[in-house]
C-alpha cells in the first residue's frame, strides 16, 4: 500500500518555520537547565570560540565560515538577539599584506549568528588566507585553496579523508595530525556529530572538568543540536583541521538520528514529528559547516553536489540518508531476502542516482571519485556458504546497488574510486563484476578511511574484521584503529596511505602509516606498496 506523505511533509515544514521564526527569541534554550536569555547589546568576550572554516572550493570561489559564540554552551552562544555585522578579509598572503577580497557579512540570530561568505573572483589553484573581525575581536587565520582551472591537465591533487568523530569516544588526536598534512582539501563522509547525550565525564575523555548538564539529553530540538555542534567544534584539534584546508562534507545518520531512513525515525515517531526533528538537524548542520547556498527552510536540503579539479579528478558527493527507504528486515545483518532485492527499495533515490551516473558518463576527468557514506561493494559477514548482509548499507538495497555498480563498471576507463565512511575501520576493496568470483574483472576500488574517533582506541583486526577478510576475497585491508587516509592523485596513479594512531583515550598519540596502496590509471586494482 502506498501512502501519500506530502501532507505530513508540508505540516512538518509549517511547524518548523513557526518554531524558527523571529518570534522564537524567547524560546531558544528554554529546555536547558539554568538558561538565561541575554538581551541585545555588544558582544562580550571572544566571539570566535568555535573557530573558522572554509569549504566547497571552486576554481574562482570558496566558502568561508564562522559562528559568533562568546559563550558557546549558552543559548544563542551567549550572543545578543540582534543582527551583528562581521567584517571579513581574504588575502594572498598569511600576513594580509595583499588583501584581495573583503566585505561585511551579517550574522543573524535566527541562524545562530553563523556566517557563510561565498567569496568569488579568486584565482584558481592557489592558497588564500582568511579571517573575520567583530567588535575589536579578530578571529584565527584560516588557510584555504581554490580548485585548479577548468580543463587543466596534469598536476596533482591531495585529499585527506575520514568520517565519524564521536566526541565521547576519545580525543581528536587524528584531526590534529591531519591539520599538519599538506592536503588540498578534506573530504568528510558523515557523522560530524552524534546525537546522543553526553555524560559529565565526557566518555573516554574522562574529564575532570564536568561537561555541563544541558548535554545529558539526546539532541532533537534546534537549540540542542546547536549545543552539540558547539561542544564538538570547541575542540582545538578539530578547529586546527578546519584551519588548514577547505572541507567538503556530507552527512550520514547521526547528524539526525542513528540509522534513520528518509521519513522513517528509529524511535517510531510519527512522520510529521520526525520531520520537525529532521528540519532542526538539517538547519543546525548548515549553520555549523562551510556550505554554499541558502539555509534549509524545512526538512529538506539539497546536499549532493559535484566538484571538478581540472581534468585530473571529479568528485561527486552523495546523500544516502535523506531519500532512502526504510531498511529491509528490521535492519541489522540479515540473510538474503526478497525484501533486500525489492526494486522499490532505494538508498540514494532515483533522481540522485541518475544525476550521479549521468555526470559519470560525461566526465572527462582521469579519476572519478564518489564521496559516499555506506559500503557500496558486496560485504558478506559469514565466511561459510551462508550469507549475511548489512541492511543499512548498499547491500540492503540490492536493486539500486546493482544499478550503481553496473554504471561504475561501464565506466571502468574513467577510473572510478568510491570513498566510504560509517564502519569505523580502514578497508581497501577491489570492486568486481562478480564479487563471488575472485578472478572476475576489477573495474574500480572502494576505499574506506577509518573514523576520526568513533569506536575508541580500536584494534588492528577484530574477530568480525577477520570474518570480513575470510568471506570477501576482494577485501585487501582491514584495520580498526582511529585515523584518516591521505589520497594523492596524478595522471598516472592514485596512492592511498591509511594513517592511524595507537590510542585516543588520552592525548598525544603519534601518527603512522598502517598500509599504502597504489592504483594505476587505466588498470583498476590495488597494489600494496
């Protein structure tokens, strides 16, 4: 039976807009213990406690971001409920002797005093430095980089890639090390925050200075999501990683709710109620990341997009949460079933899948990279003849999975590379025309950089990790420590270094390369180096 959900969506959008209009000045933080709303006035204290960031680089443009939050764990970040003018500068040098663009932006209280400036008229393929100023306070200086000129051949592209940074699972040591890598951009594959409540001790961080009481509850309202971002973005290592390079981000589930699927809540909330929560979450996500374009005005947001780095590489960014059907068979790891193979069950959705494949088919880039949230290749958990598949990954949506894999296989000559997050482990996989046959033709690779922090210290290979290796001969690496990967593209090859730290339950861990692989252009497959 098909249900028309459009009335519920419209109702949710109306409820969201009512709750986030100017009339809600007195409503922000009303559910926070001890919250006191501050009347309008000048900013008191450093307003740049959450740092600055840049993102979504184009050949002639980049987005620069900040949020004014002199008291980040207070309602509205401790800023007054009024518009605040924020000066910004972009320079060709770190000392700002050669300012090339400057202006004034308006930080509006209805957007949590976040600032998004789409800086245009920049030169392609070069570094810039940027900063903000308000009420005599000057922000940190961030470094960013524009994409190469359209059509440029050759050159190099270096990407840092990771995902999943649960604040309570340990220190952001990996982000601090990533800040020292000389990358052109950071690709973040989802779970920037986790919606869960935070204990006073801060989980594995084991803090002596307790986390404030307002973090105990799970995030579901706009002000509570804003608090969660404030907690995460107050970390100096995360701020350093944002300062070092532009970020290209997408979300997964925890930016809203664990394993939600499109219109379906995992807490069995009515659709119209869940869409209000989704609208709150999407709004807070936009407010805290360097994204181009207008803020979402309801429970929908067009996040999938594409970036070109000359003729060397094209990067397509997917959204595999907003449009997906509910997971088959009640979610989890399940045996093969008709529900898993139901053609009506979609993960990316028809429009997004067609958008990606059309772009891939017409691409003229040497490398075609897909930033994706969940495992796309076949992954069997059971090394016996039985089969167990993850219903939350592409395996749980087998018909659309096959459409995507067939499209990638048809573009073997375009060197497809799938980047994936979600699983809190480093995987390296060869994508096969027949995953059950190790001798089948390889048409691309799927690389899964491990998580920044989710999963705690981790191990090299867990019992389940060994099962994956035994059951999936196309899987060439499993490592379950925390870290990230560095990808270096040129016209001849892609080199990927899987980087990890030995622990994150205390600060100061060193970084090392766990394993490296090379992929030769025109000859898909993983060669260990």
